[in-house]
């Protein structure tokens, strides 16, 4: 939105409308996490939120960023499936001998 004051044009920053926010319960429907888990991560500042009354609100963009970061963490900590299979195969082979 632009306004004119004394021959100068100023641009006002757009504010985030309340319809851009979603509740933690609504956010849980977009991912595999429960509302309680998202609430816990929001309180630990892992998921960006704002508080309105008693409700924690987030945006779809903030949720997407959180999910991408969560996926990176899962990829870093995941044990490759073939590694588990090899270890299991070695253990079974030792038991058979």
C-alpha cells in the first residue's frame, strides 16, 4: 500500500493477516506429527509460532521450513537399512556355527 505525504511516496509494510495463521492442530493435519509433538517443538523454539490468546499459531511457510529441517535431521541420524541387514546376517551366521 502506498501513501503520499508532502510529495513523497511511502510504502507501508504488509502485515500478516490472521487468515495466514493456522493452529497447531491444523498444522498437524499437514504432517505426520501429533499436535502435542508440534506444541512441544514450538515451546522449544524448533517450530516458529506466535501466541494469540491461549493458542499457538504458525504459518504454512514456517511449518514447511520446520518439516524440511526435521527431514534433514532424520536423514543425518538414520541408520541405513542395508547396514542393519548385514549386522543381522552376521549375527545369525555366528549363531549357526
